[in-house]
C-alpha cells in the first residue's frame, strides 16, 4: 500500500511514526487508565507542529495536504484512537471551518492559539434530543442589539469539559429548520456558558466527551462564523474532513490490531504448534489484511480527491463507513485470536475492541452514512 504514496508522503509517515513511538507510545497506557482528556498530548502535538498540518504558513501552520492529515491520523491512531481524537479538532474540523468561513480577524484570533496548543477547541453540534437529526437542533441564538443570546445544551462534545473555545451551532429561527442554523464562537469564561462533567464512555479513555450548557449566554456579533443561516453548510463541509479523519482512526486502530494479532498467533502455541499455523487462523488473518487494505484504498481516494480540489463528501462517507465497520470487525477477530488473554486489560486488543465501537457512532453513525451514500446514488 505504501507504493501509492509519494516519496515525500512516505518521509512524512516515517517522521510521524517516529514521533508517535517516542512521544506518545510510552504514555498511552497511563493516559488511557486515567479516563480523562490527556492534556499532555496537546503540548506534544503542538510542539511537533502536527496541529498545523493543514494550516497555511501565514497562520503558523505547515501548509500540508489532506493526504498528510490522513497519514498522521492513521499513525496516531495506531497508538491510540483517543489521541487521534485529541489531534482531530484543532487540525481538522475546527480549523477547517475557520479557514474557510472566518474573517481575517477570526482566523488570527482562533487559529494560531489552537495549533500552538494554547487553547483547546471543540466543535459542538449534537444535542440531547438531536443527534443524527442535527438540523432539528433546539439551541437558539437570538439577536439583541449588537449581541447574540444563546440558550440550550449540547452533548457528547469532544474535549467539552476542558475546552477553551467552542464552535457552537444554534438556530436563529427554528421554523427555518436547516436554514436557521448558525455557527458562533463561544469562549470559556463567557457568562452563561458552562461545561458538564465528561461521560464515562465505553472507549476513548484518554479523550473526553461532555455536555455544554448555554443560559442567556451573550456573545458579540463578531462571534458569528460565516453568515446567519449558513451554519449547516459550514458543519457539513468540515465534516467531510472529520469523516476522513475517522476513517484514519479506524485504519490506524485496525493496523495495530492486525500487527498485535500476527505477533500473538506466531508466539502462542496450542496442540504443539503456533496457532497462526492452523488454516482456520491463517484465513482469518488473510481476511483481516484484505479488509484493512480495502479501507485504506477508500480513504486514500477521498484524500487524493480533496487535494485535487474536488468534492469528496460521498467518498469521505464511504471511507468512514467502511473503515469503521472494518475496524469493529477486525478488532473483534483480534480479540478472538487472543483467546481469554484478549479479554484482559493487559492486551491492547481489549482497548481496540472498545474504541472501534465508538468510531461507528461519532461524526455520523453507520446508518446515517448509508443514507448519505444512498442519496448520492440518485443525484
Ligand atoms: C465519543 C464521542 C464523541 C463525540 N464528539 C462529538 C463532538 O465533538 N461534537 C458533536 O457535535 N457531537 C459529538 N458526538 C456525538 C455523535 O456525533 C452522535 O452521538 C451521533 O451523531 C449519533 O447521535 P445520537 O447519539 O443522538 O444517536 P441517534 O441519532 O439517537 O441514533 C440512535 C440510533 O438510531 C439510528 N438512526 C437515527 N436516525 C436514523 C435514520 N434516519 N435511519 C436509520 N437509522 C437511524 C442511528 O444510526 C443509531 O443507530 C460524539 C459522540 C461520541 C460517542
């Protein structure tokens, strides 16, 4: 699969892999065991410049490509999907939205601190009663003179409990449905804005997802991103990148699961020989390798299309859907081939199995992705 990458991309991949091995891998077990957002990782990503992969040099970034973003997502997820999720918002969806739709002042205010790790940023769409049906959100923003007054709640917001800046989506008129949705920056410390405690999740134990509350929370007009009523377009546009990032998380996790399983099945002996020599096991390993390659191809295609300036919403949805299901299945097989030991916390495959399930849910469930893809077949 490396033959599909250029020499520069291969060099970048090696650099990121070395960084992950040196700076993240030694801490992963401790960070995952704490079951809270691993702030330490933010400094490491920032110091290495990784948050700025997609940011032009004039805002302090590396001016890199979507393929490099995907490669980094995969390499980080090989160590931990939690850490890949910490890497995602400042590098992907948040920054992408600000770069595409922000004023020059907003870009200068929010991007440099996000990629230097000075601020932790969040992207808040989901509500307690509006998940897949995001357009049906009930958080409102009402204009009052030169200010907007936000009321409502968001849920499952990555880094919500520790975030400094939230890009929050609210409706300026519920009767307009999708056409009322508008995006606002809300900064920590703004009166009326509070964060709840992080959820106790099945997986992603070195990241966090929390509720956010807005009660008569006033923000200035300058906090509006893009135009009033155009928020859904902003959200969906940036979610293409988010979905590609999720595909990368799934591919990295599955790659690590396959590697661990190859090692284990070569070492573990039953009936007088390594279990990896039994045909039933060898065929499972072969299937896992094919599944992984197929997911990688779909993700590479979407990244190449993005870098060519083409629309890649459907391709990103296909990559996310296939990779998420692939990772869940592959992690299940990895645990199976580790037997009883695979069900213990001593084995990384136990974590892969839990984390893989979450990728099938966030940034659009498998079912919603099937809907998105099905709609594209008719257009
Ligand atoms: C770890 C984690 C991190 C997250 N981070 C963020 C974040 O940073 N920002 C943010 O805004 N959100 C975030 N989310 C929320 C996530 O995007 C939502 O959980 C997801 O979109 C699903 O919404 P829901 O949980 O309300 O499920 P629901 O929408 O209630 O869905 C429940 C089930 O019904 C199915 N379903 C719903 N509608 C249909 C349909 N039309 N056809 C078929 N099946 C359907 C779904 O596929 C699912 O299986 C995060 C979630 C998690 C778990």
